[in-house]
C-alpha cells in the first residue's frame, strides 16, 4: 500500500480515490507490452511488403509466360512456313518453364498472405494482453464503492496488502434509523 488518502471519520464519495497500491510492476508490463506491440506491427508491415513483392514477381512471371507463349506460337508458324528451322520445342519448353515460374510466384503470394494473417493475429493477441494489463493496473487505485464515512483504517501505507484483503472499512449512515 503506497498511500492512504483518508482517515477515520472522513466522508467519502462514490468513486473517490481512497488509496494507491504499488503499480510499478504493472506500469512496466504495460510499457513492455506496448514495445512488443510496436515490434509485431512492424512484422505485419514487413509481411505485407513481402506480399507486394510476391505480387510483383507474379506479374513479371505472367508477362514472361505471355511472351514465351507468343514466341512459341510465332516460331511454330514460321517453322511451318519454312522461314526458320523448327525450334518450336525450345519455345514450348520456355513457355512451360515460364508457366511453372508463375505458379511458384502465385504460391509464394499465398504463403506471404498467410504470414500476414499470422502476424496480424499476434498483433491482436498483444493488444488483448495490453488491455488486460491496463485493467489490472486500474485496480492499483482503490476507489470508494459508496457514499459514506471511513469507520476504520485496517492497513497503513507500506503494508503488504493481499488480493481481497481489507484496507478500510466504510459505512453508509444515510439509511440508519
């Protein structure tokens, strides 16, 4: 217990801060969790950049595939016309290679998108952890649950207070007959 702001006989209002518990460890935990969140958010950004790069490679592979198909068709036509020697097989092999490159690039996009989704999941989990730690931090301020009077100080500043332990006893004398 760091501080106790009221004495026996003091009137208190609902929501008034009565005492302050040591919150240094929780404050540090929130700071660390925020730093981890920033790291995870940069991981998401990096993964999204990887997706963009994979899409660019896929588009490049798509263009190369189209070019290889065009070259194969042109060589077949010229070979049938006798204008060039038959090199259609070489051109078809190049087209098949370009097609495999495109498939690999599309698979890379899917893989990178999964990495983005996983990173976003870690960001969401970290945000939840921060919210939980902030909630626990809010318990370090002891607020009056009622309008009333301090009847007894059960603990003093510097004492170790266990969860659920008493610090003060309050009374509501507004209904006394």
